[in-house]
C-alpha cells in the first residue's frame, strides 16, 4: 500500500535540503541569474558537505544524483528508497533555485543515466564522476529514437561522430553520457549510451547557450569528431536486442522524469509560498476552510493553484515510490512529468500576475521562477511527448501505431 505522506525516514533529509535551499541557494539566486555562465563557486562547499554525508551513509537521495531500482529480492515489504528520497530533496532544493541545483557538482542528469543502465563494475568505476547527458541533436528534438550520432567499433574502442545540443552542465561536468547508434539500419534497438570523459580528443564544446531561465546552469553544444571511447565505457550490454528494442535506453527516463517533475514541484511551491505572503500583506488572506466561490478572486485563484500543485506533487511521489518498489512506472513517470511541467509553468506565471508590478519586477524572485520553470516542461521529454507516451500506454498502442 502506498502512503504519499513524507516517510519518517526521509524527514531529516527533507529538512536539511530545505535549510540548504533557504540559507545557501536563495541568497545567491539572483547573483548567478544575472552572471550567466559564471560558475557558482559557493556550490563547491555544498558539494563537499554532501560528500561528507555520503561517506557517513546518511544522505540517501541527497541532490540530483543518479537513482537505481532496488534489485534486492522482493520480500513483499514496502520500500521508501533512494528514488523517493531524491524527488523529495530535489523539490526542496528547487524551492531555493533550480539553476543552482542543476549546477551541483557530481549531481548531473547523466548520473541518473549511469545508475539506470550501468553494470555493477561500471557503477563502481564511475562513482564520484559528474556526468552530463547528451541526447538532443539539431535535427532530432523530442524523438530520441531517431538520433544520428554514430558509434563504430574499432578494435577495443568505439569511434563517435555527431553533434549534441542543449547539454545541461556540458561544459562543467567531468564526463558526458552520449547517446549514439551502433547501426542505423537496426533502428532504435541499436542506440546505446557512452561515458565520454572531459578532455577526450575529438570531443569539443562549441558554445554555451544564452537562455530564458536556469541561467546559473550552463547549457552546451558539443561535437564529436572521430572521438575514441574505450569499449568498456559503453553503459550496460553492447549487444543489440531487437526484441527489447529501445526499452533499455528508455529506462533512463523512468528515473529522470520524476526528478524533473520534482524540480517543477519545488519551483512552483516557492512561488506559492511567496505569493501567499504577498497577498496577506495586501490584506488578502486565503482561507482553506471556506469555499473558493465565497472568497476574493485572488484567493479563489490561489486555491485552484494549490489543488493543481498537490496533484503534481502526489503523482511525482507515486512515480518515485513505484521505482523503489520495482514496479513498472513508465506511465506514471510520464504522467508526473506532464502534470508537474505544465502546472509548474502555469503556477509561476499566475503568481506573477497575482503579485502585479511586484511580481513582474526584480524586487522579488517570482519573475525569475516563472522563467526557470518553463524549461521543466520541455527537457527530459516535452509536454506533448509525455501526453503521447501516456496515450500509448493507456491504449496499448506502439509508437508505430500512434505517432
């Protein structure tokens, strides 16, 4: 039985993450939004703190690190593990600043890809690395199955050629998890992921993008020209399983999509908390014990946003809990990402509107949060792609049958 209250075992972690968000991230949020591409050096101290907690075994799920399904024997008990801990802590950290969370050393989305696909030897070997994830290409947006970056086996190395865009932490990370195809003729089944270390000859960061939001986080364009990668750095099995198809690679998203949903939940929560305070200062008190229709229009709108936020929050927790308990969660991961992405963007923009000139100015962080939240409805699969995946799952149709 799933219980969507915060588990007791994770409450200390959630409280710690909230304190970090309030006392370390919020104070420098505006600074690094304005100083785009400047590395937030304050995060080095925070990363050291997380490493210390990790060494003591007391930080399960802290930050945006990779999470993995529990492969232990299923004894029928209910588990509240690393996936749930991660989404809870990430939501709190994004209550502080989403861009800064995405800039955390050794906490990249590529780490989740490693955790999802790597074998035990690779997990140990890549422990401690900071991995970005490179999927999107100039001619391939949301359709990850049609990527054109190639990987050709040459002796005991693979040779990568192609271009990747919108790589979060692509310049700062120690390594990049690159999705490439072993054989275009075999379709999506031949797509594998490779860990390419920073400084590897043939890999070049071409430029950093200027963005609407999450400006504290670097977003890179990376090219691969005859980039040689050890065969041992192909994550998981090198075998092409046509029957399995793209399922192995897509398992990455079943872990990362709830993480991105948690980011949207945290950013939206920050906007709601501040907006409630601003409304109260203006004499508008939101009464949760009275029907919305008998309150002011502003209060009624706020109650509707709270309800939408709660739905996104619960869907996100459900998707993570299912992963912890070894339950297939592809549908729920997409539902959480779709709901949280849309609701997060709607809430942050509506909070700007409710706060009027204060919300639109830089006097408060509301306008920044509205900019930051938009990307959370786009990357890791756009809103439209999530709805398509959900429809396929509900109708029992393949990608070929429903495009």
